[in-house]
């Protein structure tokens, strides 16, 4: 079951400006492999921008309440280059409480923008009072097809 979806788009120039202003913090906050990403590409900023968008997308997708720390959300790559999320610490506790068990991520950058989409899957733990309230809400707006026009 999908427990959260998040999408974010960011202008690469915005990230370039942040990076040029605060090189070390930008590297640390956006990507924990400081040198690896920066050395792999002639222009690493589109890749950093995509990772910034990924963190925003995770923020939007995470269910529940609680802290989210940027440094506890990483985009890593498998040997083939495919991205995957690594969420840990307090941010993972929040994800786990929301029933998150798996994540899917897609990153892209072109024409001056970077985009990330995150889908979180799992089994949400519903509060019984909340579930009861939702049932009452559904019952209040439910229309039986046989009763329409009567």
C-alpha cells in the first residue's frame, strides 16, 4: 500500500547560488558523499539539485508527525547508478511509525530544473479513534446509488 507520495522541482541556478555562497554546508546538507559526487561530474550542480529536490519530496511524502532532519535523508546509488533512499535516525523513526517499509525514487534534471519523485510503501498503523472518525465521515457523504433521485 502506498503511504506517501512526494514530488519536488527546483531550479538548478537556485542550488548553484546556495552552493557558491556556502560550499561546505551545501555539500554536507545535500549529499553526504562530499567528494564522490563532486568529482564524478564536470558540473555536479544538477545532481546536487536533484538530491535537494529528493529531500523535499521525502518531506512531502512522510506520513505522521515528528522531526525530519535533512542530514538523515540520503540519496545513494547502487553499482548500476540507480538511486535509492537511505533514511535513518529520528527521520527513520517517523517513517517507521507511519508504516513505511519501502521507498522508490526517481530523479531527473534538464532545461535548468531538477525534479524528484518519492513513493513510500508499507502498512500504515491507524489510530482506532482516527479510523472511526474517517468511517463516520465516509458514512456522512455516502450516497447509495439506489436512493438517488428519491
